[in-house]
């Protein structure tokens, strides 16, 4: 079974509390989502492989560690996942970026796929699939299906706020996927919104309704 990591760093919890507040506007919401995504990347990359490298410091020659060059791909689920991409790229600037367009039908709550564009060598890359919200889990489950259909083998899901129902849906369908989230909230309300959650992440990021 893939691991579920609730990344409870104080800075992340503090920033997440700010964006939960309904009075926070688009500008601050956007920059804080970006910052939280960047901070979470630190935890997500904890096990990246390293290799030895020789360095001449001003004082001595030494053997130290550098990243071994494992290829990564950041794949946001549109729209809201876009808000997390720049924060992650600040720490992993060489990552390629794919996109999966998916929206949740407001009545059935079923995800509808409308766009998929991935790096050609996706099967060789470790994928960071990003979406601030994991609610019923339908969108993430289908996005992972879309990635696997195109050859992706090594997939991590990074979310800001998750419902236990969504975590279970992804784990049941994709037990090989690790999930990193800043919070596992109480559950879903009758409209499929995460409680307490932070509302509609896409609308809050882009100023739509
Ligand atoms: C939101 C969110 C997730 C999905 C989560 O997207 O960003 O993709 O809902 O819900 P689920 O776990 O029940 O599938 P939305 O459909 O609102 O699209 P948007 O990002 O374009 O606003
Ligand atoms: N999508 C969101 O943006 N927020 C929720 O609470 C659930 C789905």
C-alpha cells in the first residue's frame, strides 16, 4: 500500500489556516498556495537518490552528495493544480510539466476529462500529480488512470486538503501511489465539499464563481 503522509510542518499549518479563511482574497490565496506547495516539496523529495561528487572548496578537496539526476514531472490537474506548479518548480527547476484537464460535474460529482498533455518520456519520470483538493477522490483517481494509460509508473499525489473518503478512493484504486497532503479534514458535506476545507480552490485561485 502506498504511504499517506500528512505534512504537518508548523509553517504549512500556519499558511493553510490563513487560506481557509473565507475573507482571504485571490492575491494572497494564490501566493500562499504556491508557498505551501513549495514547502511540501521538501517532504515529497526526502527520498530522492543522491550520488557522490568531488568538490574543490577553497580549503580542500572533498567528496559530497548531489542529486543523481532522477527525472521528475510535475502534472497539475486543471485548473486548481496550476496554483501549485510554480512553488514546486522553484525547488525542482529542471522538472518537465504535463497537464491533465478535469472538472467535476456539479450535479453528479463525476470527473470529466477534457485535456491531457504529458512529457513524451513520462514512463521514465517520477510524477508529482498536484491538485489542492482531494474530495471524493474521483478526479485524482481518473487522473492517475490517465497517467498510467500513457505509461507513467511512479506516481505521487500532492494535495493541500484531503477528505478521508478521497484518500480511500485513491488508495483502493491505486495502492501503488503515495499521497502527500497538508491536512486530512473531517469529511465531505452533501454537496461534495470538504469540511471544513477551504471552499472551491479553483474559484478562489482564479477569482471566478
Ligand atoms: C476541484 C479540485 C479537484 C476536484 C476534487 O476541481 O481542484 O480537481 O474538484 O474533487 P473530487 O475529489 O471530488 O473529484 P473542479 O472540478 O472544481 O475544477 P476546477 O479546478 O477547474 O475549478
Ligand atoms: N473541490 C474544491 O475545490 N473544493 C472542495 O471542497 C471539493 C472539491
